[in-house]
């Protein structure tokens, strides 16, 4: 469960400690599970359109979320596009695969 007001991520095992950008990234992806979100949109919405730096920071944050949330949340990598939070109600398909960054 994501508590946006308290900025907490709670699981059956307890609270998951997320850094501010990790939390914001999770909230953005969880807002519409199953929606493909481009790297550019994530960088613009989670960081801001004036972010100056490598987009590799997005990959690092996604990897941290995967590591911290484990099998609770599946963030799918969409090659040469961006990411998608796997909709738990949707069947698995070959188009987006979870993976390490």
C-alpha cells in the first residue's frame, strides 16, 4: 500500500524505507498500472523538466525500487522507451520484461 499523504510504502512485512525520489517514482508508476511511461516523461514528472544530469539516474532509482520491493512490485523495462508497472490483473506477455538495470 502506498500512503501518499504520509509518504510511506507499507507491505505485509512492514514499512519499506524509500528515498524521496524512489517514492515519487513509485507513486508515478502506480498511478496507472499497466501504462507505458517514457523515460522522458518520468524524468520530467519525477525530477523536473529542468533536470541537468544523466538519465542513468532513472535506471539507478528503478534498480533500487526493484531491490527494495522485491517480488511485491514488478517494474517492467520497455526497451528503448521506458518503464511500466505490471498490472497485477493483466496476463504476462513477452513485450515487457523485468530485469536488472
